[in-house]
C-alpha cells in the first residue's frame, strides 16, 4: 500500500477461485500459516478467530478444489493430536505469496503513475 502526497491509499485484494467458488485468499493463507506455526488446526482457528469446524471446512474445501493434500492431521489421543503442512502446501503458499507480492507491486506502480506527484 502506498500513499501519495494527499494521503490517498491504494489497496488491493487477491483471491483464487475455481468454477466461481473461492479457493484461496488472505484469510485462508493466515489459517495455513497458523497451522504451520502452532501444529494444530484448533489453535490456528483460535488465532484467526474462527471455529474449529469452519477452519476444518476451509481446509477440506481447499484440498478438494485444488486437488492436493495441504494438511496432514493426526487424531488426538494420549499424546494429543496435531497437524502439519505438507510440502505441497508449503510450495502453494510460497507461490501465492510471490503472486501477491507481484500484484501489489503492479498496483503500487500503477497508482504512482496515475495519482503520484506530477
């Protein structure tokens, strides 16, 4: 996000859809990053203020629509459960973040061209 001399801000949103259905965007990126950080879908859901059920449904929908396994889950028990991102999820996140950064740069440059100081 950039500001011009008169404090106008530019913001953009990026998300991926398949057949008109949302697959991935900022919120789901936050979810996967939180799963990676905490090793738990439940803890990740709490971190981003959604229910476990909603987090689980987002993960399932992403996996189904993308056709790749994103999270390896282990059911709870004596030692507790857990969740880790797959290598495919890590690559997808890396590629998405690169795309997001590139889009932001394009938008910032176009904003500067149009609204920047002349």
